[in-house]
C-alpha cells in the first residue's frame, strides 16, 4: 500500500519541538520503554523525528530511504500506523505484513537491534489477532513471536515494552489454547504473563505502555471484572505521553476505561 493512501494521524503534536538538538535532548524520554541508541546518520535522525511527531508515512519513507540503518524506524512507523491509525482491516493486515517482511530482510542483512526484534514481534502479534489466535498458532506465529521477543530481551534485558509484549504473548496463548496446551506446546502461562508485566513496570516505571498492556492482558486472562485492570489503565492515563504513539495508546486506554464504566 502506498503511503499516499495512509490515513493521517489525528494526534496534535505541536507542543513537541524536535528541531535543532531537540531530538537528542528528548531521546531518553522518547525511548524510555524501548531503548534505542541515538542514531549517527542524520537521515535516520530525521526519520525518527517524523515518527515521534506522528508523521508515520514520512517516517516510513525516510527510514526506508536510509537503508538498513533506517529499517527499525520504518518498521515502527508501519506497525504503529496499522495498530492505531488505519481502520480498514485489509489495509491494516497489509501494513503488518510489510513490517514483518521489512524486519526479516533487515535481520538477514545482519542488523543487530533489540528494537528490530521487538517491533517484529509486535507486528506478528497484531497480525495474528487479525486472523484469530488459533489460526495464527496453526501458522507457527506463536513460536516465531516468542523467538523474536527472546532475541530482543537477550540484547536488552530491561526493554520494558518487550517485556510487556511478552506478557501479552503469555496471556493470549494461555487464553486461546487453554492452560495445559499453552504450557505444554509453547511454555506460555498466566504466571509468565504476570512476571513479564511486572518486569516491564520495574524496568521503566514511568512507561505508560507497560500499564496499558498489563490492563489488556488482565482482561484477556480474567475478564473485565478484574479489579486491577482499572488500576493500570488509570496509571497509564496519569503518566506523561511524550510522543504520538504514546498519546494514541493513552487514547485507547481512556476508551478502554470508559467501556469498563459503561
């Protein structure tokens, strides 16, 4: 799908100034949950500026043009556009597939990056949801997602969003395959979900995505009446959302909380 067809991100980011040395100054906060070395290449820096400001089409294009070193930001832009902005199911699936292929190509080219494995796992996980978890497991996505998350955490053990995503993997497979089969076939357990969610929060207490993902995982495992769902959603709404992706996630957390109150 051409970027000209991408729906525009609705989030206002005019308060975030990344001009001049702004990206470097904000870098640590912007990558609190997904640690990433500050890029040396000015073209990759420019792509990340577009990404954090919510200009995902430009981020993808500029990341792709930067070659292998721009693969991570390009894959982030594809995945976040699909996950939070694109509403058409066919287009969303197409974007996730593009992200998966981009990550596979970059890994084959020798790119070593915790975030490459992380965003590959996210893209596969979200794509799996679009075709149903059972079908996804039959196609081998369960093992592939686990492998990518393990690679991510081997390179960056304190990758909060990696831990949160691994928690979601445990939660989803335990729910869909049943506790016994999930544990026997994949090593997925509800205890594993809790452990990774707790590690995510421990690694980056101010990372709102760890709390919003914890809330989603709790609902998957225990249903909407689980009391801690609200606690984690409320915490996610209290934490600073410093870039477009986090504001989009915070918006979903707000909608999630409203559904629970209805």
